C-alpha cells in the first residue's frame, strides 16, 4: 500500500474523531444554563450544572489532543504535496 492513501485515511479518521468529539460536547452543553440561581431551593440545578461542567472538562484535553493531531496530519498532507510539486518541477 502506498503512502498517500494511508496518509489521507489517517487524516480522515482524525477529522472524524474530532468532529464526533465536538458533536458530543455540543450535545452536553445544550442543557447548560448561562445563569443559575444558587438558592437552596435550586440545589438540583446546581448539581446538574456541575455534572455537565465535569463532563465537558473531562473531554476537553482529549479534544485538544485531537486538534493538535489533526493540525500535524494536515501539515504532513500539505508538506507531502509541496514536496511533490518541488520534485516535479526539477
């Protein structure tokens, strides 16, 4: 198997995983409130909001990792084609 299909497959998988993480995070945060009242009668709301924030904070490092991996894979793809153009012009 040549390098190009593997390179594109790795890039595509990384982009799909990153997109799935963004969709998951947006589904988590759709129930997040911008303003909550911290009165004793709203304890259940505070607990629910804390659970949402904990889940979002848990996946945030994973999202950053995959963003970096997508950026590196994109640089590899662009670099490969730039080198290919340079080699063909010689």
